[in-house]
């Protein structure tokens, strides 16, 4: 049947793609799926990937896009132990006084500015902190350990917030990003393998 190569960030592979694709594989022994966890904006045609994953507003117009998730709410979180030493932030100015866990962008080498929104205004918060990672899974671990504040998708942190392991702050500053979409070139011949994978991962509502 063939191999389908997919590029996406590690969190999406773990939380969205693999849980939907794993049940498919025993049904089709000749289907192979290769995942590449990458934070770059990948040219999937040039790098010979079959499927890429991005937020809906980042998908090129000449690509076929298939929704994978509803819109993605973001959250700023920290551990209760962290807030024992520091006051709760209520503004971007407050954030600048906090130890924020940051993301090194592999595409540019720069530090990701937290994309916030307050009272209809988009704000880039260029926070700083002691720990810098190039993937978000380590952000969660660092936040749970009390090492600072993290800016993460709600689905990564919701269980920890409910259990009291993390506290969510500045929720009225946290936007929802457009839902994740799988995309592939419109000119690509749709193989049976590609069709099976796309059907398995597409969003089917809550």
C-alpha cells in the first residue's frame, strides 16, 4: 500500500495524530506512517512529505486543507509552588517580571514572542526566563516542576489545572488560535494510503 510521511510539531503528533492513526495500522498491515516532529514551516513538496500540519491561517491557498481540531485556546500556566514565591501576573508588564519558559524557533533561531490578545488588541509579549527549549513538551515539564510560567495549548494543561498541579492566569489575555489542519498539494495524486490516513485524522466534532 505504501508509506505516508507526515511533518508536525511533537505535541500534535502525540496528542492528535498518533491516537487517530494507531488504530488504523493493524487493519492495514501494508500501510506505513512516518512522523517527523519539526517546528519549522516545512515545504512538504520539496522535502517529500505527504502531509503537513499547521493552524488554518498558515496553510497556503494552493494546498488542500482538512480540519483536524476545533480552534485551539491557549493558556498561561504555572505551578502553585512557583506562585508561592511570586505574585499572580495581571498584565504584560507583570509578565516581564516573571520567569517565563521560552521556545527557541528552529526556523529563525529567535525566541518565540507570546501571541496574546486583550480587549481586541493583538500583543506580542517578548518574555524572558532561565529555561529555553525547542519543543513544548519540556515547557510543560518545567512548569509542573515550578520553574516558571508556560504558554501552552489548553488541551496540554487542562487536566493539570483541574487537578491543581497548575494554575491558569491572565485568561482574558489568552487567544484561541485557528484550528489545526492537515494539508497536502492539490496536484498530488490521492493514493489509497493517503486517503485512509486523511480520513482517520480528520476532525469529526466534539
